[in-house]
């Protein structure tokens, strides 16, 4: 084992300690949760990264993403012409000069949204989520509703997963509510996973499988960090026990309805992503216009400085720490979409293969200010009686989710030998 791997292992333990310290709660943390959280992250990562059969599945996932991208381009070319990827009626002056994100990249959300709805209707997605839920409940002792929501976050968004347990949200303990919120911000939805895989494929090998592993490992990481920052209160936490079938109700009457409604939901997400990108990039630009002449720093640059020690804890070589800290700052202040675009557009930011992989894992989560607003609006609408708790836990959940994502980066650093 190399020094950098040992550095990642130390960083994994240090991040757990940081989570406990910044949580500010001095109630005893159940050792079962701490040990299970650390072991489950490493075991999942080791199995998915180093077992040949599972590794072979990464290549299949990459082919599937490529097929989805090609199929989507057929539709966008028909609707948008050369803006959507059809042959250009003019000479391209530089590589990728004709790429328009809204017309060529984002429509993939529509196709994946429809496919996700069909897989849910066919009971394939609930079956996979139920298996992950049982694993989390057995390892951490979570209630059925909390475990199901955390597992669902591997595949659906930060609002959709709590929506699946809407009837039980009001009965969750404060600790489990915090875990649900942290998991929502520490993972990404399946449709965005496919979009990011298509963007990152030139700079990260087997990226579709890597993003899936990152989201899977982040599930136990978010439970661990959530429990460290908000430990369960003995005797006060309620175990919300529900029938598993009730946690995945049938949402569609037919496959065709699933396609139509899944497409509509995907359109809403696509427009939301577009609006968020425009608004948050504009707002940060305004802040930077005021901040940079006075301090010489941008907002994301300042936040990136805070992440530099965290980058070291993930096991990154010293020469790559500034670039990775800056990228994590962009993710937190803006969003992971822009951070991934920069990673892909600059040829990997000059990082070596291991550092690019660590950064890919650490960026794999909705842990940014805009997502907190989206989650708070969605969850308070679902459960108005817990509005004060949900709003109070919003910013701590953002901090917890960023720690969980960096834990996931440390895990892949621990398991990947430097080249």
C-alpha cells in the first residue's frame, strides 16, 4: 500500500471525526453505526472496484450510456436540427464549437426520466431499492422508512426519495430526518448520472460505473455522517415500521402512462436544471463582481481554499490540491454540473488518473446551495408539520453531505494504487 493510500485511509477516519466535532452534539454515538458506516463504505467500494465480474459491468454501463446518448441525439436532431446534433450546414471553426448544452446535453434527462418511470412500473427499480434498504437497515438499525429513502436516493433525486415515504415523514425522529436530508444531498439522481457519464467519458474511464459506485458508497457515508452530527437520542427515536410494499406504491396504470408521465417529470427537471444554471451562475457572477476587485478572490475560489485541507485528506498529491479544492468550491457554490463540465472541458484539469477519479467521486452529489433550496421547498410542502425541523436542518445537511461526498473520495483513494 502506498503512502497516498494510507493518507486516504487516515483522511476517512479524520472526516468522521470532523463530522462529529462540527455536529456539536455530545450525545454518545452508537458504535454500531460508526463501525458499520466505515466498513460498509470500504467493502462496497472494494467489491465494486476490484471484483472482475462487477468491473465488467462498468463496460456494459458505458455502452448503455452511449446507446442512450445516440438514441437521444436522433430525437434532438429531428426536433432542433443542427443545434441538436444534426450535420452542420457550415464549417466548424474549432472542435465542439457547435455543442449547445440545452439542445444536445440536457435532453438526455427526458429519455432517462421516461425509462426510470417504466422500470419503476415494471417493479425492477423498487426491487433493487428494497435490497439496498434491507442492507442499510441491517447494518445501521434504521427504521424501514428512513432506510428506504436513503436507498432510493441512489437512483432518484433529493425530493423524489422523501416523496416515496411522504406518509411517514412526520413520524421520523430528528436524527433520521437529518439522515434522509443528508442522503438526498450526498447522492445524485439516476438521470443526472447518465448525463454526467456522457460528459465525463473522454477523461474518466468506465465513468458510468464509477458514478454508480460513488452514489452507492455515498449512501452509507451519508448515514454515518448524519448519525455523527445528529446522534440518535436513546428512548426518543421512533422506529417507523411499515410494510415494504407500502413504501413503493404503484404510480402508473400502464407502461404507456409511465412513459408519458416520466417524460413530463423529466421535462420539469430539465427546465429546472436550465433555470438553476442560468440563475446561480448569474448570481455568483454578481457576487464576484463585487468581491473580486476588493479581495482579489472569487466566491468559489474562497470556498475552494477551505476545501484544500479536505483534498489532502482524500489522498490527493500536493501538486493537485489547488485544482481539486477549486473544483469542490465550484460544486458547493454553483453545482456539480458546472464542476463536471470544467473537469471534462479542460482535459481533466491536468490531474493524474487517480486524482481525477477521486475528484469524480467527491463531486458526485447534489451538495450545493441551490439544491438545499429545492429540497427545503419540496420537503416542507410534503410535510408542513415538520417545517421548522426541516428548515433548521437544511444548512447542516449541506455540510454533512459535503463531508459524506469527500468520504467517498477518500474511499476510492484508499482502494486505488497511484500509477
